[in-house]
């Protein structure tokens, strides 16, 4: 019997073989179908193997390959945590591959995408399977470089080269932080295998430094504020099915790295580490959705929304750390399970939304929502599944987004059991931030769907739009179905996540399969419970009755008239509600503080025929306050160091001699 980890590695080998095949055939007409069809089949096999390891046989399996460092080799391990994230990775990969069969036919340069797509999938699988620091970092860099190549696929388009540059810099910074973190974890013995790291005892200062480095390393890839700047640049630049993978899957690989180190390798947590993660998560959630609300580019809006959901996940992980440090095992299992549930849910609805944005882009050539509108009449199927994704990400019942966020709030309500007063105050405050982020998310996706799909077409390309191909629709409808199923039957998902919580926390939530009527009970029935199936039945029955009474008792006469213009004539679709006008009240409330927003009104005096104009100036304080000065400093140093290449041989030798003497002095002092 081939071990489970070996089966997963064979799938990775098949993906790498597909990469070689793509290099050889990427310029042929059938290459798109062949490559995406192959990655679809391989991802399904890997998904099935991961699910069986998670819910069937959760016992860890290990494997060592004779590659990498000579004395170490390459260690790979498949346990419950890795199996869950492999399921997330390969489910998203299968959906993106199916979508790519249709979407890839619109690619102007498929040879720039096809060779790197299976390599990207292989890299994400390898990161999750890696069981030593060297292999992990090597696979992490491989994943980053493959995704960077996909971001640069359309490098001739405006700002895409800049997006690739920023992404590469942030990825390198994150890898450096991870390298330092693993160096501290390995200790004086230098054991780079994860099994050896688990046996190392760390002081409180070392543990705090490792946590900080993991927040920098994994947080930069996941999109924690203020390390998020690459997301709204890279995600819109990449092809839409790659954007779905980067947002819905790759950010989860970063979360996997954080969980693997902080919950598994680092040892027992402290409650102060939970406070740090809580605060960062809460700030990330609110700022991410505020950025999204201000956007008019549909893909940038979805990228900023990813930042908000990453914040939600880190809030739940921070709660789990705080509860675990205080010995509250059941509450810790609740918060941790809620985080994993939201990881899964976000991979569903964010991939679905990026697929929908890609369908709009391939049909109209536009990402600017202000130039769209009326697409519900021309792309009805895409409109329906995009609406499902908007409702799910807005945490509306009975869809899956509601369940995971409801579980997180149930964990927040356990904060009175915490002994530290700082946590008793901090957790409800962060819970309020989550509630604010949830409300703003609903407003954000009302804007996204309403401005893009409702109303009348604002441009000729929106008027000429048509429905997309059947492969793209199949991928979107599949994810929409999963959003329904995970929301209606959440108990099955919670029980499926039990092996992960039990392996890392030694605790689990109550068995949900034993609760009647498919309800879920996070702690006990006297506190709270939820039944997604009954909510779905109630909503369906209420909507059906409303439709019946309207059609039964309303007039059957059909009346058509001009669009209502609030009492004024409405001569042009440009006069209808826009995204900017929709968010104006929110911008006035939050934008003045967060974005330093200022409105400039140019109102002509009576008698002048020129139009009135409203101009809004907004600033990104994080970019302007943190990254812009760093960029200027780098350019300044590069300009000064550039003079070194024009030195004479005598000066070069003097510089080498001075460097050698300095290093010898440092060694002498150190020893």
C-alpha cells in the first residue's frame, strides 16, 4: 500500500510533468484544453486523497526524499492539518482549472500562463506537505516565483510591471522573515526538521520574536495590514482564474504556515500572543473592507475584500490562542474550528466572485464598474452565481459565510470566561470591529452587484455583452452549490474539521452529527444553536408564498414606462446611481479619518453654462507613510552605491582589504 503522503507527492510530480508538457505545447491550439484538463484531473485525485486522509484515516504519514541538504534530505508529512489545507488547495485548483478551459480561450498569450499554472499548483501542494524548514522555504519560494510569473503574464498592460515588482519585493521580504523565524525555532542544535523543532524549548522572548516574524512572513503573503499593499496590485494584474487561486487559495497557504508554526512547532502559547493577533486581525478586517468600498475596479474591490476576510480569520486564530493559553479547551476548539471553517468558506465564495469578475471582463473587456451596468439582462447565469457569492461573503443566511462568522461571534461571547481583564475588554472591542466589518461588507457587495449587474448599461461594451462559455459557468455553479451546501449542512463540515482541532489543541467541539434536525450547537443548547436547513426552508417558503400572492392577486396587465428619475427626466444611463455616489455617505463618515478624503466642489455661478464638478481627493496613509519613504530611501542608497561600479582596481582592492579586516575584528570580538 502506497503511503498517503507518497500519493500526494505523485500528484505533485504529475503537476510538474504537466508543466514540462505545457512548455513543449503552449503555442498549439489545443494546449489550453490539454493543460487545464490535466490539472483538473490531477487536482481532483489529490482532493480525494486529502479528504480521505482528513475524515477517513487521519494518522500522519511521513516520507524522506534524498534531495535538498545532504545531511537532511527533503522531509514530507501528511497529517490532519496538512490534509485539510490540501483539500482547500486542490478544490480551488480543480475549480480554477475547469474555469480556465473556457477562460483560457480568451488569453492573448497563453504561452505566458500555461507553463506556470501547474507549477503554481505544485508549489502550493509542496508547501503544505513540507516537514522541514529547508524544504518549506524552498517550496515557498517556488510557489512565490511561479505566481509572480503569472502576475507578469500581461506585463505590457499598464501598471502590471509595477504590480509584479511590488509583489516580488514583498515576497522576498516575507521569505526573509520566515528564514529568521525557522532559524530561531531550530535552536542551538540546528535541527531543521519539524519533528526536531517540536522538541526544542523556547524562552518567552524567543517565542515572541518567532510570532512577530511569522506575522511578518506569513502575514505579508496572506495580506495582513500593513503588509497588504501587493494584493490590490497583483490580483487584478493576473488572469482571473489565477486571481481566484491567489486570493482564495494562496493566502490560505500562508495561513497554514502561520498555524503550523504558532500552534504546532512553537509550543504552548501565551495569552499576550492572542492579543497581538486579535488586534492585527481586527484592524485588517475593518481597513480592508473600507479600502474595498472606495474602489471602482471590480477586481481590486475583490482583492481588498480578501484582506478583510484574512483579518476575520486572524481574529478567530487570536481568540484560539487566548483561550488555549488559559486552559479553556472547548472555547479554543470553537474559535479554531471557526477559523478553519472561514478558510474553507472564503476559498469558495472568493474564487466564485473572481470567476464572475473574469466572466464580466472577458465579455465586456471592462473592470471599471462605472462603465458596466445592466448585465443581469445579458449575462443572467453569471449574474445569479455572482449574487450567490455576494450574499455568501456578506454573511447572509443560509449561505456558508454566515455560519463561520456566526461561530466566530459565538467564540467572542465566551470572553467573560477569560481571567485577564485586558482580554475581557479587548475581545468584545474586536468583536465590535468584526460587526462593523460585516455591515460594511454587506454594503460593499450591494454596491458591487448593483452597479455592475443592475440598472442600465453605461457603455456600449456593456450593451453588447453576452453570456460566457459552459466551462466557466460550470465552475461558477459548482462553487455556488458548495456555498449553499456548507451553509445548509454546516454540522458535517464542523465534524470534518474535528481531527485538525484535536491534533493541535487536544480538544474538539461537540459532535454535531448527534444533534437532531441537522442543527449545530457550538457549546451547548442552552447557550446557542443554529439550523441552516430550517432557515433555508423558511426563506424558500416565505419567498414562494410572496410570489404566489403577487401573481394570484396582482393585475396581469403589463405596463412599461420610462425609468424613474426621482421626479426629473432621465435622458442618459450615466445619470443613474453610481458606485461613487453609493459610498459617498460611508466615505464622509470614515474616509476623512482613514483616507484623508476631501471633496472639492466647483459650482458655476448663475448664468454660466459650464457643468458643476465634484472632485474627491483620497490618500493611502499606509503607502504614503510607510512604503513611499522606504522606496525613496532604497532609491537614494542605490544611487549612492551605484558609484561602486566605477571604482579603480586600487580602490576595489582597498575596499576588499577593509572588509576583510572588519570581519576578522567582528569574529575576534564575538569569540
